């Protein structure tokens, strides 16, 4: 295991009570329509942590109906030294991350009666090639998006399944205020291989189905570039979850990205007091590539509540 570098440690947090740090990994078993999220987070200045692991398939989309929902809100956090030793981070949420190579390779483990896994993430692009500022004021200070390949196994319902897929990971740190009621972010991505992938972080305007670029990247034929401009438009299902998406964007090399995504399964969770998330596991077509990824539709709960009531949604 590697010694933890600055990127993999908690950052200096000052005195702001809203300071927030998170790790996010996600992987799929497409033939089972199974998605697994690992999302532990920390508010060090408040001395609390939360988050955890959840998984869903095509048989349930809500915390009380999805396959697995082991999510904490206010567990005591005893500090970095209580959970980190050498290259290992043993988190209070039950997730263990071994840093094999900082910024490149990680082993992620979790063992619960309802779900267990042991997977390895190997980056297929350098952090600096795929990450740019994704900030809105009072939401992020630092953020990493990085594509890679996940391999290993996941156990659910007494059955052990092989994991071998491409997806992304992210790291976020900075102020995360819970009162940014106008926040509405779209997070769309797909990774076919080390040579073909895209990710687009967006913000919605007055039209809740139309999004404009905040940041992102395009990898085509192995050549990486950050996105320069772009837009996305989604359609929604009867439950208001993202059902499809069309993206048009241009990267800094002048290459065009045209992508179409179709939802396969979906889940709905409130991951923070100020953050509600619809996430659809999706199949994407972009250029000559077809790949799996996501349609994430993230709101402040107050904003989503008003939107859902206006649309007359039952759920």
C-alpha cells in the first residue's frame, strides 16, 4: 500500500462548520441491473460523519424498497488519526479504502449481512486530465472526477457476482451549505474504455429539464480534453426520475460530443440535508461508443419539493 498523499487525506478545514469531505465510488453488474454506490462523508468541524453504501436494481428505487440502504447521518467522528494508518482508511461507515497508488489505484471493501464487496479501482486517466472546477459558490471548493475500471466481486442475496466494469470515482471537499435552495445540478457520464468516455457536470436554469455546462471532459480515441461549452436536456418518467438525456458539447480541442442516454433503473435518496438525488443507471451512445453510466439529477430538497408538487407527482 502507498503512503497517503494530500489528495487522499482530509484537507485543512479552517473553522467553517459547513466544511464537508466525501469519497464516492460506484460500480455496476449490468446483466443483473445492479448498481452499487459507496459514499462516506465527513463534517470534521462538527465532529460527525455519515453516508455509507447503497445498492439498487430494477425491483426498488426508494430507501425502503431498494436492494441495500446502509446510510448514516450523524455518527461521531473521532478524527483522521482514528481511521487512517499507513495507506489504509478504515472509515466509521464500514468502508475500508486501501490506497495502492495515490490518484491511480484503490481497493474498496465492505462487509454487511445484506451486501458485501471487494473491488479494485484502476484509473484510466490522470486526475489532472479529467478534473476542472465544478464549483458553485458554497457547494464545492475542490472536486475530482476520474474514470477507471472496477474489478472484483460483490455478494448479495447469498450470491457472489463478478465485477468488471468501467465507471468513475470522485472526491469533494469544501463548504457544503445546506441552505443553497436554488441548487439543481445534472451529472451525466459514461465510460466505454480507457479510450472513450465523457463526463459532464451541469446546472439547470429556469427550465428544470435544460442544463448548461459547468465542467467535464471528453476522451476519444485515447485523447483527453476538458469540455469548453455544452448543454444537456433530459426527459422525465412518471415518477419524475431522469428517463433520457441528449447532450451536445464541444471540448477545448474543438471536438464535438453528441451523446444520448437511456435510463435502465433508478433510485432516489436524500444524501444530505440540502441535497436530494435521483440517479438513473443508463446506457449511453456517443460517437461510435456504447457504454453504461448515469443520469444524476440533484436538487436542494426545497426546490425539488416545489417542482414535484407543481408537476403533481405522487412520489
